[in-house]
C-alpha cells in the first residue's frame, strides 16, 4: 500500500496515521472505521490557495462537500479560507449548523426543490449555480417574494468529454446537467437571466467530469467559456465577472494512477483564462474551482477486521471483512480499484494473492480483487487507502448494517467527528401502525 501524508510504519510494525497507531484506533473505535489524516487535508487546501495566489487572478476555491461532508469538515474548510459547494438541503444544513459563513456557500444541483431554494435564500448564501430554465424562473420568483436579489452562475455543458468513467463524465453535450452551448440553450438562458429582475448573473460554470489526469479538457472548457462570454458581450451587451471550471482533479488510488500536482492544474486553468479572455479583449474574470476528491480522497483510510475465509483450489481465495459496499460502494458502482495492507502486520512480506469480500448479501460486494498480502488471520486489521472521498458520503444501511464512525487524526491525537451508528439509530425513524401493536403470538 502506498504510504502518503503522515502515514508510516511504526516501530511495532503497525500502520500509523497522524501519529496514531491504527491498530489502537480499531480497538478504541471499532471497525469498520474511517480514519482521516487532518494534516494532509489542510495541506491540500493550502496547496490550492497558494497556487492561485501566485497567478495574480482573483479566485475562489470552493470545497465540493459532496465528497465528504460533516460538521467537522465544514469547520476545517472554513478555517482554511475556502468557499463551500453544496448540492442539497442536507449539505447546506450541515454547513450552517457548523457555523459556516453563508456568503461563502455555492448551491449546485440539477433539481433544487422549492424548499431548498427557500432555505438557501433565507440563509443568504453567496451564489446559486442555476442548472435549467425551471430553476431560473422559480428562483427569480422566490427571490422577488422575499425582496432579495440572488447571485447566480449559469451551468453550461461545454461539449468537452473528459477521459474518465461514463458515470462521472458530465461536460459532454448529452448530460443531465446544465444548459447546452451547441443547441443555443445557454444563450437563451443568459438572455432570460439578465431579464430577471431578482437575479444577478455573475458568470458561467462548467464541470467536465471527475478523476481527470490531464489539463487539456480544462483548457478547452475555458476556451468555450471565453467564446461564449464574448458572444454575450457582443450580442447582449453584458460582461461576466466569474468563470467557474468546476473540479474533477484526479488522485492516486493505485499504482499506475498519474494525477498531476495541484500547481499544474491551477497553472493550466489560470493560463487558459489569461490567454483566451485577453485574446477577446475581455476583462479577466474571477476564477472559481471546486476540488473535492483531491482534497480529501487520499487523506482517508478505512480499517476493517478480517473475518472468514473461503478458498476455491486453483481458482481464488476470498477473505471477508466486516464492511464492504455499505461503507464503500465505489468498486460496485465504478469498478474502482484500491490498495490495502494488514495494518497490524505491515512489515511482513506478502505470501499469497487474495480477494477482499464484503459482508453484504450481494455477490458484487467485492472491495479488492487479487491483493498481495501476508497470510491473513482471523482478527487481523485490513487498512484500505485513499477512501476519503465518496465513501462516507455514499455509505448506506443496506442489510441494516450500521454506518461506521469517523475520526480525524493529527499530531498523535484522534478526535471522533462522527459516531458509529447504533442499533437504536437504525430503528429511530421506524413506526409501527397502531393496528399492528397487539401482542405477537408464537
């Protein structure tokens, strides 16, 4: 397993993260357990901020909270000076409950409900990323009813298809997100937006996909935005002040993954903005981006306890752990690959090739295929790396499995930031109709 951030093998031969022995963490908090390297998260936040400061452009770095959203994470991001991207009333509520400054919140989503729009307007958030004509009209009317003027970006689909999994590619013309440039929908949306009395059009937003290892797609998206901004200036007489190129910056999950340094992504985006807008004699806009996975992904490690074994001679050996697709659905959804080690025997050489199975009642509940490990024993602690993004946030209670706890580790101290669900949590919202409340007879 790739060691990064504050991860190391300590003198006991155990995996250590943030100065905390993961074997002790497993004993204290139980497994499965999400362990987040706080120092690495802060380092990634600062890398984006520092990289943009060196460009000379006005900017906002908004953490995409869908990657990992808890109150502690919102507080961390606020402390580091980032803005926040939310896509639901639940994420917005979490941020507000954590004390996040509402003026630094951007609200995304292709189907914002009236309840969500009202909640965001009442909170006084900084910006709405408008995704469709229905939302455009609804937001204008609701803002008017409240005597407010909502700041908006228009999400456009620039026709840039990123080289990534089909389910996480979003910039192509055929997408559920945004206004299409080629059909003229984006132009019509801009025309309607400037006619809306209670909306202030700041600029454009695009997002071409996720887990991207190159910069050409971002350059192309910026060029499309610059062309469109120039067209709007020439035809409608408006100047846009913001261009948001979204996120999607890749991380290393396994050997062979080749993400670029943060600085390379930022330099490419900033360079494209300066070049393409200057060529069109257009005032340089403020640049916004929305990293999520690249801030928290590599900072997360999930700890499991090894349970049962099944060996099929000449075919495969399965090792089952006490979690799986309920705490990490990404292998089932995207065929995602991960690396892992035995955290309590980290110095021992690999002796066999095994496949790691989850405990859910699904044949597709497989975490890792063909993993090289020492000969595992019942009760060993398996550590799976790079699980900080879209693991906790996509976890479920399938089979009524309780969702794991989350700890932040830093400087030898572990802080519990999400409690493990209890059996009472599982049934806390259940109701039994009055007609069923009689005595059950054997």
